[in-house]
């Protein structure tokens, strides 16, 4: 019985080392494959109960696993939609064939890195036919509150590279210094004017007029009024007044020259906590910021010179998409030749308790399994996950030097097991010769 068990153990040893050789071969073959996770073969002894004076060889069995949790080095590229996960987490992708069927049931696969470019339909697709997935943004660029434990909200990322886009102006900041001499007795009462361009809802250029009229004291010895009337006119409405505000400036030692109070005549009410008010131009409401009371960062009345300090506004004219970028938080941003930047998707990072339990598929993709545990979709950089790095790919986790060392050991072990089988054969031959 012990001779037979030795023969069986030798055969099992050959099979185990042949399996390990397959693992080593796969690792070496994919040593230059981006995103490849090396596999590992482990040997486990099998023990058969022994009686007194007798021992039976149990042999060996082998198990293999893909070390998905290992991370390879990042290498830079020249493509903005080459992405890699730096830290924990995986990006969702799906198969091109599943998207083309159009049944709405594209399966979610996982990767740690990928090189994506727009195809003829605008999908961000890799050379292996995998399409990047993400949550679509709302029209205002925000990401709706999609469920985090199901792929139901994910969509294949599709970009309209021929899209025209225009951003209407909804916010404006007007900061200027008004001459303190303008509100003194005997001043000429000169009106200070500004003309500011803005963009309407269809991307057309319009103009907002801003005028500052000083309140000049009537008596030659009256003190300075420190008061100006700010009037907002809209060129799209033939110069109609859309807002009028009386601004009084402080002349105290501690806060001299800053806004003391703002009285609304027409237009939206001035909010002293934000320093803003709203006026209705032709396309809708527009928030205008002039500064909060007591702040030197808002409108001021100092010295004797009128000087516009800050004129900021959002919005942009109509433009074409020229590039796509994916930031560290997974936001897919389309950039246009008019300077506009619009968030169109968000790529989440997917994490699970046991990444090594994922089911490995072709092209460095993985699928959720019972062994991996339940998954959750995080914003990149949030929770336990890392962030996304664009212009980068993750290299293979294979260490060729270690694999070649394992290859030598496996070769020796295979030869030794073959020698055991040869020895058992010779012993059985001797047993047969006894009968002769």
C-alpha cells in the first residue's frame, strides 16, 4: 500500500508542479500587459492516517488565485483619457457587444486601468472593445443622487464631439473704487459708467450698463453725502433699467471707504450677508455681487479716482468640444474652444471586501462573485478608495526575476517527482522479479 501511495504522491506532485508552471508561464507572458494582476499557486499537503509501523503518502494538491489587490507602478502617457486607480478601488466598464445589442442590460465589469478613446459613435472605448461607464450629469453639471449598491444608474460614456454649447451668464461681480471727492459739496456730479458684456441663453453677446451717479450736497458748506446711485441697464431690453440701488459709504476711521448700507429702489433686494442682488435681464435672473458692508473687497469710495478693480462673470459664447479630461475625482469634463468646461459624467470607484475573490475574465477585467463580497460605489478620493490618475496606465504586477526563480524551483521539483515515480517503478520491478 505504501509503494502505491508513493506512486500516487509522485503523480500528484507532477500535476501540482505542472499547474504552477502554467501560472508562471501566464505571469511571464503578461509581464508587459497593462493592468495585469499576477496569479499565485499554493501547494497544500494531503495527509492520510497512518497505522503503527506503516505510513501512506497523501500527496499534494494546488490552489491558484489572482492577486487583484496588488497594485502595479504607474507609467505616464500622452492621452488624457488613459486612467489608472491610485490606491483601492476599480473602475466600471462594459463590453462593446453588449452596448451594441441595445437591450439596456450592459453587464458591469471592473478594471484598475484602461486606455480609452472616442470611437465612431462617441463612446470612450479601449482597444479591447471595453467601454468606460459612469453616472450622467444633469444639465447644470451636477451629478444626481444615484444608488451606490447597484449599477442601475451607470451608462456607457458617450460624448458628442460635434456638440455646440453656450453658457449663459448668470453671475457677475462688479468691484470698483468711486472717487470720494464726487460726493463733496461743489463737485461736478460726473456720472461714472461701465459697460460689461454678458452672454444670453443662446450664446449671443449682450451688454449690461452700470452707472454710478453721486449725490452732491446742495449747500456749499454741507458735508459730503458719501452716497451714490447705482443703476443697471440691459442692452437686450433697449437699455431698460433693471435695477437701481442707493449705496452709502462709511467715512469712519475704522471702516472708511467701505459700504455702509445699500437701499434697493428697483430690482432684487440686496443681501448684506452675501453682498449680492439679483436683476432680471432679458434671458432671466442674474446675480450681481458688489461686496458686503464693511469689507474692503467690495465697492469702495476712496481718493479722487474712479477705477474698476474686478469685473468677473461666468458664461461663454457658443463653442465646439475640443478635448475631454478625467480628473482625480472621476469627473469627465468636456472642454470647448470658447473656454467653457462642462461636467458630463462621473466615473465612480467600486470597492468590495475581498478583491482577490473577483472572477477574472479576459482583457484584465473582473466580475463580482460570492467570494468578493458585496460592492459599493464611492466617489473617487472618498471613503476607503484612492483617486483616479489620468495620462497614466498601471503596469503589470509581474516581477520577472521572481518568476524566473520560481521557474527554476518548479523545474527541480518536477524532476524530483519524476524521480520518485521512476524509483517506485524500479521497486515494483524488483518485486515482480522475486516471483521468478
